[in-house]
């Protein structure tokens, strides 16, 4: 009986020690808020962030804002704040809609990292990590300039312009970056935007929606008479792949084939777009390795949690209305059917089968 009692005591003691140790070792929780699951890239970003943060010893609350639904993202952030998250990593659906909820985060000492898209009009954002968004546009504009040989060919060439969601601060950089290359040729008349829709607001695509882009391209085809047997369309600037997919659908619907397809840019190297690039119904995309961005943000989170200064490489570009946010910019690269293998397959981003099946 005595033996049994001491065994019971020992077990109770070990249990106690383990639960104390468990409490002491309880992982810090990090909130990761992504805009939507409807686009391939945000699924990848979310999954990469979760697995890298967990590997670094953190608990992760990963949420997607429905289908780009701002109120859903706001309530998910409220839950992360009340649920004890120590750092919030946020890719905003609408950069200007998080001021109130992030004021709560700040009041509770929770630090916020803006992920990929800058969050505007809030002093709660400590850091911003993204790709060099202006450079994305420059790469797209340069591709069109070089392919059309705008410096030597006589032209004129017809082009139409598409960018993304007006609530996404990135489109200012994507569009302005591309126009920094193309505008001199538009001004000189070598590039002609027949629709006259040259302003960013006119070129915008709500929610980066494939369907909206398709409808706008169909309307342009009708109103300008573009077609393989009609008015020649030489190029379409698209800021990303989901928009490019809609443009491709409209152009294919109008009878264009790989043999006479207008130049068409994109961004993200989504599987659908890579298949289009291989089939000749999109010309290029921009590769932004989401693994690199996620890894960089995890080092930022870790530095914040350990009280040290995260690595940044830009302190002048991104003013969110309350001042410049210290940023880390990753390098985007352009991708075509000529270099996709080295960029995407050899690096393990995709298997060849994913792009050919
Ligand atoms: C991202 C792009 C993405 C787009 C649509 C932008 O903010 O930078 O990579 O294609 O949103 O989700």
C-alpha cells in the first residue's frame, strides 16, 4: 500500500513538472491573414508562412479573407488580437480598410507586418515585406518595348492597358513602373492606346478578377474592332496573371491563336498562365518566388519576437500616409517560355508535369 502511494506521488509529481514545463514552453502565436484562397499565389504564401513559422517554433493562426471580403478579414484580425497573437502578418484585401482594427492591435502591443501589399493610413504597421513592385512594372514595360523594338521599328503599334484592384496599393507601383517605360512611346505616338483608356483608374480591374478583365477586353475588341482580321492589336499590358487569363480568354474568343497572338504580360507565374505561355497565348510573367518572401517575413517575425531589429533594405519608397514604413524588397524576375525551366522547374517551384498536364 505504501509502495502504491509513493508510486502515485511520483506520477503526480512528474505530471506537475511536465505541465509546468509545458506552460513555460507554450509556443508564441503568430496571426497570418491572407486575402483570398481563390488565387493560387495566396494559398502558396499562406502555406509557406505556416510551415516556416511552425518550423521556427511558433504556433500559427492562418486565415484567408473569404473571397476578398474585407469584413471577413477584419473580423479574423479581431479574433487574432483577442486570441493572443503576438505579431500579425497581413496581406490586406483593401489597403485602406484596416485602420480601426489595427489600432486595437497597436493598443495591445501587437506588432504588424504588411505582407506583399502596403497597409495604408495606420501607424500600427512596423514593417513591410514585398517584392520590388515598381520593378515588376518596369520589367513588363521593358518586355513590350524590346519585343516591339520600339526604338528602331517605325510602328505605330496598338496597345491596351490593364492593371489590378484599385484598393491594392501595389497597382500604383505596377502601373507607374510599366508606364515609366511605355509613356514616352505613347507620348510620341509610336504606341497608340486606341480606347484612350490610359489612366490607372480606367485600366483597373476590381478584385483582380479574371471575369472582369475578360469583359473589359471583350468590350475593347468590339469598340475598337480588334481581331486577327480587324484592327491590329500588338500588345496588352496586364499587371498580373489572373487579369491576363481574362484577356487571353477574350482574345482566343475573338479568334486569335498562338500564330498571331498580341504580346501579353502577366505576374505570378500561376499554373494557368504558365500553360498559356507554353501554348503561346500569353507572352511572359513575373516570377516572385513566394518561398523567398515567406522566409524573409519569418526572419522578421523572429527578430521582433527576440527584440532585435529585422533586416530591411528600403527606407524611402513606401509611405503609407503616416510616414515611410521600413521595408524589405525581394527581387522579381521575368519569365518566358525560354527561361521557365531554369526558374521554375530546376528550382523545385513546380514539376514539369504540373505545367504540362
Ligand atoms: C500581388 C500580386 C497578385 C495580385 C492579385 C498583388 O498585390 O502583388 O502578386 O497577383 O495582388 O492577388
